[in-house]
C-alpha cells in the first residue's frame, strides 16, 4: 500500500504585526490585506508574481517568499493549504456581493446606438477573458440569486412550453380524407393525383365528384389520393428555439471560464478553486436544463424573435429574455474590461468600491429624477487600438449628467496644471460636483492606529469605535477644486463641491465661507467646498441623498410634479 504524500512544511510570519500566523483547525491561514508576510517553505510555493517573490538560499535549506497581497480579497491555495485574505472593511462574501451588484447594474444601462448592440449571433466577443468573466458573474447571479432564478423561469417554461399550430398539406387515400377543400380538388383536377374509372351504377360512380367528372369526360372517375390541409401542434417555435439558443450561450460562457481557470492551474500551479467549483456546478445545472424533453423537437434559431409577444409578456419567457439581454450586454460592456482582469486575478476591493459608488449614485439619481434618458460610452479608436476615454456617461432629466472616470487634461484643457481624473463627475447644468471613492478610512476614539501600516490600509489595534476619512484625501479634494475650478472669468463649468466617498461613519463638509460642519449643507447656496460622505455597502446612503437634494435645484418641485402625474394616471 503506497504511503500518503508528505505535506510540505510551511511557516508564515506576519512582518507587519511581528507574529507567527497559525492555521486554524481545517488548515486555513487567515491573512490581511496590505500586510507583509515571510513564508518559510520546504518546497517552492509558486507564489503568484503579483503577490510577491520567492528564492532559495545557496545552501538549499528552504524556500523563502516575501509576500504582500495588497488589496486582494479571496482565497489562494499554496502547498496544499488555503490562504484566506480579507480586509477589515470587506470580506470575500461582501466582495462577491458587490461584484454581482455592479455587474447586474452595469448590464441594465440603456445604451444608445453608439454603444454595443444586443446582436444574438456574435459569440466571438465572449472569447476575451476580461469580458467573459463579467458575463460569468452575471450568469452566476441569475442562476442562484435572481428572483425568480434562471432555473425557476426555465421550469415554468418546461411545465407548459409555447406551442403553435402549423398548417401542412397531407396526401391521403380518398376514403381516409377528412378535410377536403376546394384547393384539394383543384390540385387533383390539375393532374397531381392518379385517377381511376368507375363502373356505371356503382355507389361511388353516383357521387357528386364522379358525376361531375363524367359530365366532362364521359365516364365517372375519382382520384386514388387527395391532398388535404391539416393543422398540427408543434413546440418547434421561434420562441423555444431562442430558449434553446440562450442556454447554449450560457453553457459556452461557463465552459470557457472553466477552461481558463484550468489552464491557469496548469501554468501557474494555482487557480481560484472556489470559482472553478462554482463554474462546475453551473455547467451541470445548465446541461440539465438543456436536456429538457420539450427541447428535443426544437431546431436551431434562425432569427432573433425580438417582436414576439410570447417572449415579451409570457411568464418564464420574458424572464429568460431579460437575463439573456443583460448577459449579452455584460459580455460587451468593455468600459470595465480594462480593470476586470485585475478583479479576476487579484480581486481588488478598491477598484470594485469605485464601481459600486458610481452605480449607487446612478440609482439615487434615478430615485430623485426618474429613469435616465440615455447612457453612452465615449470611445477613441485609431489604427492601433480602441480605448475607453471617459467610461460611462448617464443623462438624467433636468439637465443632470453623471460620468465615470472623466478625464480633465492639463495645459488649460480642463486642468491648468496636470491631467486629473476624478472617479465620478456630477454635472447639474453648468455646475460640477466631483466625487472620489476611497476604500480606506481612519479609526478614532478608543481605537488606536498602527502608524507603521500602509497608507491604503490603516491597521487598527484594539476596539474600533468610530471610523472617519483620512485627512490626506481631503487634501486631494482641495487639489481637484483648485485645479478644475480656479478660472472663473471664462466660460467653463463651475466646480462647487468635491467629496470623498469612503466606507466609514463620519460626515464632514468644509465650506469656503463657514468652515467645517458635521452635516451636509441643506441649501444649494451653501454647497461650496470640500467634504466626506460615508458610503457603506449594506447601509442606506442617507447622507448622499441629502447632498443630492442640495445639489439639484428645484428637486422638491420635480417630485411634486411626478407624484401628480402618477395620480392622474391612476384616475
């Protein structure tokens, strides 16, 4: 009997906290973002290059790895153990929840004609890993968390699939025909059937058909067969062909993700095992759905039945159509594509937090102003590349525009100094409000701060009682306001307020005329300065809503008009 393999020895030392890290009962090492670690191993740990480096001393005694996982959130297998890296502000479950929310919200944007169209026969675009993962995240949400889930919607269809009556022409013996029409007789008279002569005096010779033929030919005759129209019920409809096709698209997405993850394991010796397990479960679920009995008689989709009332209104079908459109939109939404590789390989929480803040702002503006008028992407294309210049821009009623990652170039092209790019730009008419997401905070009160920690991840020693923004972030907001709003004598938008969005507790505003206050200004006239707004996932953005009410003029009057219009429709 072969002996079990001996596990490689491993010692993990936290150089930030100056202590050894011991695994828990199941062998998992729990590590923190931005901490520096030293790993002493009996074998090469094959650490991802983005996490650090490793070397073996000349004496060959052991391998030593210097690791810092930065803003990584998730799990990583090393030498048969599991490393679980988390942040004090977000764990892996919170990260996955935010990622699904961002993907779902981005896929639902109402793009204009210049944006990607929802063409059903372009599977080649799913070959790009950055876009493929985006589609995969949405599909995982649709299968597990949507209400109803994609599985539940499909079961509704399978219980009573759409049928259609198909009219066909069947050739039957004369004595078996049941639905003889004028067209059937015309075909027979035109010579498309074999005729036989009848004996005089026979019962069939006295029939109206034989008598009518005898009056022309001189002898009674009838056809041996006749073509008769029939109506047949079939499930091979354009709607069911679409259902079959959409399942095939989803299955292809999952298979490609599995292939990428498996290739990563072979090449680097590690992969996201949890993601690979999810992909396997999704593949088996989709394969089960695609083997439903009613799909056996359904052919390949020849055209997209976009105008079908069954797809648009019937329960089950309309849900699958909605998931398909969002899935294709997600697979073509390249505005996040440049950073989706970073999210896939390192799961950076700060990048995701920026996206989440932008889409949460879009949701809150929709609550205040109604549905967006359009969403657009500005794309630069030359002979060498296609790049997204300003990300997503969403237009709302009342001359309000929200933009992600808009660039203000230097040399008087927007900034009189260097180029600046705030995360979010809110334009209200000719006035600008800039917002920058910072996935970091500072603890105060009874909690103490580790001064040796990295600036991007402040480490707290002891009990955290209160969290606030970092002063350095307010300094950056001053730089935005000065560089983008200094030239007031020329025609340009005025920067009225600049805000830090961060996952903390404290609200602060520094007015140009009134100094610091701990609340959001209640009037538009007072909204001139810099400040910080708490934006915590899972918490209602009360402070943000108050700020938006002050930024947008006549907002309350607009709400009254909308409520009156709704009451009029009800009457």
